[in-house]
C-alpha cells in the first residue's frame, strides 16, 4: 500500500471516529420550530473528509458514521441515522456538483447547489416518511410538536406539508453550520500542513472559491 493511500485511510478513519464521538457528546442546539431536530456538530468531520480526501472520502466517512450511529444510543436506530446520512450525502453531492460546474459565479454555485440538493432530498424523504411510510406514528407526533409551539393543523396533507417546510428551513440553516466550519478548518489545515495529501488539486481549487 502506498504512503498516500495509508494517510488517506488513516485520515478518513480519524474523521469518521470524530464524527461519531461528537454525536455521543450530544453537542447540539435545538431548532425552535421543531424541538426534536437539533443542529449538531457531528456533520463537520464528514464534510471535512470531503474537502480533504474527495467525494469518496466524504462518502466513506458518512457511511462509517451511519453504521456507528445504528449501534449507538443518541438516535433512534435506522431511521434517525439514515435521515442524517441522506442529509450529509445530499450536501456532499451539491458540493461536488459545484466543484465540477462550469460557468456562472462559483461562489453562488458553491452555496446554492448544496442547499438545493440537501433541501430537495430531505423534503422528499420527510414527506415520504411522514405521509406514506409511517403516518400513524409521525403525523400524531407532528400534531403534538406543532401544538407545543402554538400551531394547529387538521388536514394530514397540510400537516405533512408544514413539516416539510419547517424541516427545509432547518436543513438550509444546517448547510451553513456544517459546510462553513468544515471549510474554515480545511483551509487552516492546508495552511499549516501544506504537504498533507488532500483531494486532487483541480477540485481543491474549485472548493477554495467557496
């Protein structure tokens, strides 16, 4: 195994472990509109893995994080970790699309595409989960949650739509809270350790335009 591959594997493994450790520490801020949703910091290492080691590094770190969460205690098994996995992967997909897109203002692409991909994927997943897969569980829960913040909704379809809107707002904010810190940390690491192997240089130049 080459030296670069060894560092790549070690780096992704460390960031995956850090993501899970942050989940266990439960460092988060609750979303006021839906208090069961939290802005947490465990996504930052997954996205940092993308900046440092490319799309494959980010995906592997996210998958390792997902597997660990399914054996842990901070989340409901399978559904909670899977929704988080979808959120992170859709963010990575947007960043990757932005790095490959030609034309337009790059800074706009690097902000708008992760927002677009994450919000679209999570809106569809939320509506599917609440309205089609487990309505008997999530719709009564949603009514209780919204009533706790002073909102009353009768129609099931309207209720599911309101939940999609609120979770979309949550995901928009979370993109900024996850991507920007990861980007700042990445730039700091590159400045301090310029010899550290990271993702391919052409892609890195595109990311640096964020």
